[in-house]
C-alpha cells in the first residue's frame, strides 16, 4: 500500500527547503572579503568533519609497467600505492615536445565501467596533452582494473561503490573518503614528476568525476584550477527531483545549517573554476545556473569575478565534444598555454587491453595487492580493541548521540479507517506523528471487531516488521486478553516511498533505489535515518503506555530486529524484548563482502562504541 507513499519525499523536500531559506539569509550577510574568509573557515571545519583520511599514507612506490608511443605524446602505464599495498593504476599522458615544465592535470573519471580506457576520457587527455599538459587518468575503485569483487561480476561500478560504502559506515568511514584520498595521492604522484610545474595543477572530471573534481577542489590547496562537468547543481534540486546519487556524492553533514553544493566551490574561492553542464542533464541545469550566480557574487566580493565561468551545452549528460572543447579553452587561459584552436583534433582510442597495467587486467591478480576488505578487517579489529568499558547509562547516552535522539514525546495520532487484509483479518489503524512531517502507521489485529479508540490490555505485543506489518501479521493467531499491534516505522509498510525510482521492479534492498536514497539524504544533513526509525518506535511505545498498556512485549522480524533491539536498550524497564533469534552484528556486516543489510540500517560509527550482541546482553 502507498497511503503515505509520498510522506518521506515531502518530508525531505520540506527539510531542504528550510535549509535553502537559512542559506539565502547567510549568503546575503556576506558583504566583504573578511565576511567571506570567515565563512570559508567555517566550511573548512565542516569538510574536516565530513571525511576521515589515513593519518599515514605510506610511500607511493611508483612503477612504470609499460609505455605506448605515439607521434605527439607517449602514455606511461603507471602504478602507485595510495595506501600500503593498495595499488592505483593510471595512464599518464606526456607531450613529446616540451621546453620546460608543463601544467599537470588530473582527470577524474565518471562511472564508466572501462575506467581510464573510456574513449571520451581518453579524448580529453589526448587533447590537453597535445596542448602541452601532462595528464593523469587513474582508474577509480570499482572501475577499469580495480574491482574489489572479482568473483561477483554483477557487482561493479556504482553498485560496488554503494556496497562498499555501507560496509564502511559502521566503522565511521565512507566510500567518498576513499575516493578522495586516492585523488589526493594522484596529486602527490604528479608532483613527483620532473615534467610537472607544481604551480600549475588542475583537475577536471565529468559526472562522478565532476563530483570528485569538486570535492578535491574543496580540500586540496595545491590546485590552481578546476573544471567539473555535469555535476554542479543545488542539493535541494536533487531532492525535489527524487534523484538518488552515488555514495561518494554524500559528504556527511555538509547540507546541515543551509550547506549547499556551492560551498564546495566557495571554500576554494577565488581559485579559477569552470562550471559546465548540459541543458538536458538529470543534474538540474536550473540549479547549475543558481550555483554559478551565487559563486560569481562571492568571487566579485573578492575582486575576481572573471575567475568563475559557466558553460551550458544543448545536449544530455556526458563529457560531450563541446564540453571538452570548452574545458581545453579554460585550461589554456588559466595556464597560459600556447595558442591553439579550441577544436578537438582527430584522435584514436586505445583499446583497454593495451592500457591495462596489470597482466590479468585486474588488480586482484597483482602479487602483494590488498583489497578493501583487508583494510576494513584491520579497522574493525582496531576499533574493537580500543573500545573502552562503558556503563549501561553511558552507553545509552553515547548511542542516543549516534542516533540523534533526544526527548521523545507522546505523539499526536489520527484514527484511520480499518482495513481487511487477506482471509478476513481486520486491522484497526492509527497514524502517529512521531515528528513534524512523519506519520507512521500503527495497526491493531482485531478479527470481527472495529476499534475507533486506542485500547489497552494486560499484555500487549508491539511487532516491528521486516517490511510490512499487516501482511506479516495477517495469519497470526490472536490470544484472548492480549493485543497485537504492528508498527510500520518510516519507510516500510504504508509509508514505503511511492516515488524516487520508477523501475519495473521496486526493491527495498537494492543498492541504488528509494530506501538508499532517503538514508543518503539523512547523511547529507548529518542525521541518522535509523535514528528516525528508532524514534518512531519509541513514540509508539509512549502512546501505548499512555493508553494503559503497561506490559509491552517488543517483537520483530528480519531487519526490524535492528531498530527493535536499539529501542529495547534505550527503554530500560519499559518494554520486554522477545526476538526469535539474535539480530546479527555490525561486525559481521563489515566483514561480509556481499553485505545484505540495507544502508538505512547501518549506523555511522556505531562500532566505535558498541555492537548489537553487546546491546542484546544488556537488554
């Protein structure tokens, strides 16, 4: 059912709309260069809290494993380590005719399965190399030669990114930090090359590469210019348009207090930047124009309005020819390259097999290489060893902070119309407002009897479903003198989102659909979607107790066991927990390559303080 199927969409639209109003007031308050510098310092602090980077990187250990020779340039096949024994494979384009050090340009790739071998990305590197630049193209994790799932060919590219992200979250880490760390190490490598002028470092990228270009521009002061294509828009435009984005596009907490994608450019102002996009892109071009206007105003305050440029093509999402040519023109201006036609010269793509750095075409077969799973296992062991002893009260307090839960009040509720579900099972229905904008459905199994009030009994069971209370309770035998309630917490049952993904098969557990999307929006706001679900259940318990239900038994099935366990621990003495089996552990999910809990059930950083088996022992 989708009675409340638009609830979560509108809930987040309203949240981001409020943040947009906060932002407009804040932006209007920036009037002087000193105002801007203070704002930039605040942004740097938010960025420092969004990602966790390794304290020690280890040596790069660069090695050239092959060279391809062409009339105007050569391509070196380069491998270096971004972390100890964690190889990054790259194509390095070097112009043959050079009299002095050249600008170094890092081209960060979009979600092309073939990575650095993707023809349109080769085209950009060749054209800039012909214009006198050294260009580095690295394979992103999960693309080209760098899959972490060689035994699972169906897990690749975006799916791999999002799967890795949800394994990292309980450790307090995220996939975006790994991508960004790799990009910073690419700059480290470029700066080791004698051909590269350290004063002229640029970054460019399309789509997912546009994301990483923007993020790198925000955190690395060594850059001199940036050119993101087909990414820049307003975050609230993505929310309004029901657009899920990849895990690396969610910097934790950056949208809180009016934060916006424009901040990722403003923090580096007045560094030259080209914002380019396409009219028919799913990244809303209206937002692109709005960001440009805002950024240009700040650059004007700083005295450099000419350093931010906007170009909009007539096409759709991609690093199209016209966008590439505009990028060449931008870097020619920024780096005072020799005059050349902005037109892209004819070029020939090199087959992937020739560009491969690893003999088997995948890093997994490279001697001594470690995969991400090995690093996650080490991080897990470190966190488990470092966890100090906390009293139950201290642990509850720490867990409430992680979940973002303060006081929970008795909710206002509506008495909805009853409904029959299969075999004549009648359910009374109540809509609970656990917070403004959230209505969760509490249903009461009551054969042959309608309830238009909230009843009480000596024994009351509150069931937390796997996916839908009514379908899961429709065959339960009712016991005399007992009440059986089920709660569809946010995002399941009647509040399962009706929009976001219009695919033939809608899948709650899919790595890129609606449940993932709304959890991502919570993370962007620095909130916990799981914490909201826990709050829904706590509110239902408060309401049932107010109605006279003193002996509440909390039961659950499937993924519902996770919030149920957290609720039982946070409500000592108020409910009894009766699970048919244990709920598993976050440690298991970190180590499990094909992790099967949805991202929305992963609490960021929980393994820094506890795990579910420990919580179960204390219930």
